C-alpha cells in the first residue's frame, strides 16, 4: 500500500463512515478513520484465515479467559500489517500528527493484571505461530477502574473505554447466543431406563459476539478474539410498558445487561459475588455453544470434539464450562453420561495461576444451585463418581475423600472450582517451574499423588512484539543491527548478543539507548502526571498490583530507612546514590490494607520529595493509573526491577520477564519465574535476597514473630518508628497505625524477616551501579539470555505438552 492509497482510503473513511472531512473532523474522527484504514488491510487476511482453518477442519485452541488486558491496539495492528511508516507518512502528508492521533486511543483494560495480560500475549503468539485459535472472553462495558489519588488515597473512577466507540471491534448481533439461568429441573426415566433431565430456566440473556482481529507477526495469519456482550432478550416488556410501569419494563433490561457492565465487580458483597458467577457462566456458555456449532451437533460430529477443539481454562474463572459441556452433551444432544464424560475430560485443560488458597474460587452450593440448578446436579454426579472411584483406589481413607471432594462442607457447603477443574481436565499446569512444583507438592498434592501424569509446567512468557519491538525501538534497532531481525519471531536468537556484552562500544551504545529511554519516560511522566524525575538517577521500579504478598511495604521500608538514617545524621545525604523509586499499583477496591499501603507510599513520597536535605537524591514517583500504555514507556527506562514477593507466593510474575528483556537488573527473591530468570541470566547478573520457600515454611511453622526482627534490627526499627511517629502524616500517629501494627503483630508475608537481607542486596546493587560499564555488561547479558521468556516459547510448550494442535499456515 502506498502513502497515496493510504491517504485516500483514510479520507474516504472519514467522509463515508464518519460523515466529516479533514476540516471538520474531531480528533476522534481522525483516530477512528486511521484505525479503520489499518484494519481494512487485515480484514482479507482474517477472512482467509477463517476459511482455511474451517476447510481443513483444523483443531482449534479455544482459550477461555475472563480477562484480556489488551493494551492499545493501533501500534500493534500497524506492526502486524507492516504499515507503520506508510501510515506515519500518510498522516504527515495530510498535515496530521500521527503520535497525537495514536494517543486518542483508550486502551481496552479488560483485565486486572498479570493473568489478563498473559492471555493477551498468548493470543498474539498463537496467531504468530499460525495456530488455529480463538480467545473467548467478556466485552466489559467498563474495564479495570481508572485510578486517581485524592489526598494520596486511591479513588476509583469508571473506565469508559467505549464512550467514543471502538474502531477495532466487529459486532455480530445476528450470531447472538441465548444464555439461560435459574429455574428448576425435572427428571424422568427414558424407555431405556436412562435418567432424562429437563431444565426449565427462569430467565435468559442474549450474548452478542464482538470480534477483534488478532494478527500474527510475520505471517498472513489473523486469528480472532471473541468477546461477548450481554443484551436483554426482549428490550422491554411491551405489555408492562403500555400499562405505564416504565420502571419495571426497563428493570429486566438493566438486570440482564449488568452482566457485562464491569470487570470483576466488587465481590465482597453477596450481590457482587452472584454477578461474577453470572459473568463466568455467561461467557463460557456462549463460547461452548459457538464452538460446538462450528464442529457440528450430530452424534458423529460431537464424538470428534477432542480432535477438533481443545479448551484451555485460564484459572478457575471459566471452570463452570465443564458441567456446561456435560449438560449440552447429555441433556441437549443425548450423549450417554460416560461417553460425555470421556469427551469432556479430553477437551479441557486447566491452568492454575496462584498459590494463595484464598484465590482458588469456591461457590456456595446454595448460590450455584439457585443460579444453575442443572449444573449443580451435574457437579454432584461428577463428584459422586469421582469419590466412588477414589474409595476403590484408596479404601478406608475418608479424610482423603473429604480433602479431595469437589464439595467442601466447612465452613460453608461450597463447590471447589479448582478440584472440579482438576478432575475434569486432561492436564493441569502451573505457570513457572517453582509454581508447578508447589502445585504438585502442596496445593493439589492429593491429586498429583493420584494422577502424577496429569500435572505439568508451562512457564509464562511475554510477547516480544509489544514489549520489546514496539515499546523499545532504540533497543530493537540496536539488536537488529547486531544480529538481524529474526529475534522478533524467534526470541532465542537474542543469545547471539552474548559476545557483545564484552564489546565496550556495544555496551556504550546500549547505555545510550537506556539513557534515551529514561529521558523519554521522564517526559511522559511530566506531561501525564506532572511528576518530575531526573534521568540521571537510578530508575528503581516496582509496578504490579498492590498486594501484601508482593511486598510493596518492603520496598517502602527500604526508602524510609534510608531517610531515617539521613535524619539521624547516620550518613551524609550527598553520598546517597541518586535514586527514583517508581511505583505503579492499583488496589482492589475492597482491599483496605492495600489501599492503606498506597496512601502510605504517597505520604512518604510527599515528605521526602520535598525535603531539601535530600536534595532530590532520593525520590518516590507514583503515577496514578498504571496501565499497559504506561508500562510500555516505563519498562524500557528501568534500571532496576523489583520482584520481591515472599518466596512461595507469586505464581510466576511476567513483569519480571519484561524488565529483564529490556535490560533492567532484577533484585528479587527465589519466587515464581525469578528462579528461572536468575538461572538463565546468571547469578552474577541478578541481586538475590530473602528466605527460600522451605525456609519460609519452616519459620512459619516454628511460630513467626515479626516483632523480634523489629527489636533486633535498628534500621528496621528506625523506619517503622518513623512511620508510627506521624512523620509522614503531619504528626498524626494514628494515620498509619493499621499498617504498623499489622507489620509488628501479624506480618503474614514476612516483610520484617526479609528486611535485613533486602537492605544488604540493595547496597550490593548500589555498588554495582557505580561501575556503569560493568552494569551495562550485566544488562546486556540479561537481554541476551532472556529469550526463553517469549510467549511464543510458552505457546510451543502448551502445544507439545497439552494441546497437540498443528499449525495451519496460509498459502
Ligand atoms: O499472581 C499470578 C502471577 O504470578 C502470574 O504471573 C499471572 C499469570 O500467570 O497470574 C497471576 N494470578 C492471578 O491473577 C490470579 O490467579
């Protein structure tokens, strides 16, 4: 496509679809026309992909995920279509500023954090590897909330990403699927003596599919992401409306459409919980129906399901799909129970993303039975069959039966979704080597004893397209020049950079790129948040969801202890290594302690940033509303990546991978994928500290007392006392009392136990940073040795170990 044809397509779009011309167009008109022009170049490929895959009856990977944290679309689409320069030149030829137009896009934030971003990386890699795949999810009207700070405290604003429409989606209301809820089940016996269940639901909702293009990189293949939006089946009840009760007439509509209103509604209230279960069933029911219709609903076709589709369950959120498929097969298509169960178990696989017991979902039997009565019956039957088999294999072990049952009896009768997922799947995987081991040895140990072959590991990965090629053009060009461009599709090629770590000139150029990225980020931060940071400081970065196990508190105590020592005259502030500690974190709206920690970080930042004694040598920068767009600017600028969760708590982490790939050095514990990062980049190029997982376990079972660490470590005591003294709250000693007393008397995540070791690692890091050339060498080695963390490699592992779905390249 030439610049001229791009420009004329763009103008035509503007006129014909937006009804404006260049003179009258708003920024949104221009952005939309630009997006449409780019999309046009992918549509033929998309249609061709669908046709080819259908003609070959190819096995499809159906990724079921309640979250996709996509990030901005325009640049990625341009990269995939190879039209970046054309689009830029075309806009310039029309007197338009491409970057300004691109900044109009509001990123679809349809995920909370790592899990949703992983799903987005995976669909990118599936498309790049030519694997027939479809991502199924929910088109939330409001994605993750927009975070603001009011007096340093988090406030949540709705995310109106669809306010001006999205040019990237293709709605297909004609392909809507009806999803039913509630009601009751009747049973009869068939002529052959089989139980026949008839579910009479009490309400229903329409699931409207919206397709998003997922173009592969360096291939013609374009896959789909299909997100479902809820719509009332009858927009209002005409009879009620005519009778004048307008409110009642629209109530049903609002009720139904609530389902796809908000990502993860607050689930601390019973109403919120129910809505979340509705969301889960809503999208999996629509997705299964959609998939089955593609395969065919005759008995013969249904029997081929295992050869035609594999469903990957992204965490427990979509696990209700297992009883749903059983219901479809048994109740709707009259497949015998045992055969249906064989089919079901062979098409599902489950990825577990956590080690925190509270993150493994359980649904009260009462709630699930009320919302999905037939599914509850099916779950009971699956459980009965499973327990009968278990009793045969492990007689006289009723404790084991109780532990493994899908139904927990205490403290509330509830369905353990992780057990249902494990029993109903062919393979269960963790997301990093350590995590998969802990899953086998602890979280699901009874199941791994019973079925050792069922458990496997697939270490997470990230897409190099978005997180290196697009986010870090400076580094990308340097790599291209050194080793060619093949790395973008085969990240293991980065290994070829290794010898260049010994090349002083290359190191200097690498350093220049990092510095330029820091300058670029400083500008972004100034414009976006009015925060000033100096590119001459170490950029010490901790960005991730705010959770106690991730230990933002540990990072903060490090800062406070430095400050405390300056206040006490322990050392001369001019000897401090210049450092900006950058935080980015959202707290779940109902997670009060996390919100307290955010307030404390901001309070500490406010005090130290304005203290002339520090002369700007130690600063905290905490931009609100950390999102994918900001990550793409921040990660390439980072010097230090903080991955400091308590060992045994972070399943994997994926930020850690993005930082290493962009040449930041990690300071971290032996947790999640840090273990593999350190192994690969080399222990000299990683700052390790902290207890190991077995040590954590030992300390906790011996009776951990955090106060002992407070008593025995003066630097730690100084930091905690300074917070407690009201130094960061205008003398108000009660302001952060909860945080302080929690650290002293509970400290579930052993912040105090790891403090000393963390401070030591930080001072090793500072000495290392002082030798900039040696630091650059380590940074180059981090890049060169992190190719393993490509999501392309993760997807290949899924294909080899779990999915066995061949690639279908387009001609
Ligand atoms: O907490 C994990 C994180 O460690 C991991 O990188 C990510 C993707 O696998 O999943 C997160 N888990 C969840 O968000 C909920 O289980």
